[in-house]
C-alpha cells in the first residue's frame, strides 16, 4: 500500500513538473513572438512614456500614452496583413515659451505590413506596406495638421532566443487640414534598429533606437531605449509587463533631452493556425 502511494505521488509530481515546463515553454514562445513586429498574434500594448527638458529653455515636460493595437489579417494560406496602429494621448507643459499646457489626442500613425506566413529559407522574417499619418490631434501643439503617406518595412531574424532587425518608414505630407497655414509640411524618416534576448523563463531584454530624421529641418532625434520585460499570466491570459529607461543621444533644437522613462503593459491574444 505504501509503495503504491509513493508511486502515485511520484507520478503526480512528474505530471506537475511536465505541465509547469510546458507552461514555461509557451510563455517563452509568446514573449519571443512579442519581439516580432509582424507575428501572427493580436496584441494591445499600452505604452506609457515620460520625457523632460523639452524646448529651447529645457523647461518642458511630456507624459504620453501610446495605444498600439496589432491585428493580423490572413490573406490566403501564405500571407498576412499586419495592422499596426499608434494612437497617442499626450499631456504636456511648457514645451515652448508661453505655450502653457495641453492635453489630448495626437496624430495617429497607421501601418499595414504584408508579410509571408513563413520565414525565408535563411530564417529571415519581413514585411512591407504603406504607412499613413492621420491628423487627429485635438490641439495645434499636439500634431502636424497634415495628412501623410509613405512606405514602411520591417526585416528581422530570430535565433536561439535572440531577435534582431530594423523597422523603417518614411512619411511625406500629402494634404493639410483645412484653413491651416501655420504648420510646415512633413518629410520624416523613422528608423528603429532593435536587438532583444528572451530567456527560457520569458524574460526579455531589449535595446533599440527609435531614430527620426526631419528632412525639413535636417535634424535627428535619437532616443536609445533599454527595457526589461516579463510575460506572465493573469487569470490564464498572457500579459507582458515591461519597464525601462531611454537617453536622447541626439535631439532637435526644441525636442526632448537627457533621460526619459517607459512602462508598457501588453495584452496578448495568440492566433491559432
């Protein structure tokens, strides 16, 4: 009888260990997919940012939340269209002498990536498509007052926990909001090289540079971001928590300077093939 109970306990412990290992593998796989901008997975990141030393007098502050839903749409068996939307909600003050404070919606950026469902024979994952700038800002100091359009692309590779690649877009203004005569036209390049490592326990360490070049003013803005994230489950649903810092290695005359901070909560809805 005692031997039978011991064997039963040992079997239950073994099954529990296997289940825990499977859950850890699933979490690590989801965390790895989260590092891929064109993964076939619905995700809703809520990205909270803080920057300081804004404006010619370095007195400005900005707190903004980017709501960034990512939705894959299958196109046949071999392709996906990945919709990536950035909806900024901004609270800022003193970004220019006498500017006061503003709170509201910024301009929305909408990107559509057409990406093969499988990597190339060399393991490269890629996607290309259009990017749109939509003048949804609720205040003149929160947006460009311009409709914009241009190309976007992403290329990356994932290997042994590592993810590395870059994301690119360029947007030209194509029309202005009616009666606006104050805002300049837009010609802006965004380049984001990124490198991340995901551990078997679903921790992800990321380094990237969200570089922007303004062709109208011939100025770079280059924040270097370092973040640490952990994917876990709440009520059985996968959620990722990420926090980190950034340093503005290059900035425009009136842009952010010094250090900034970022915290991200990402809700995931994995897609089954």
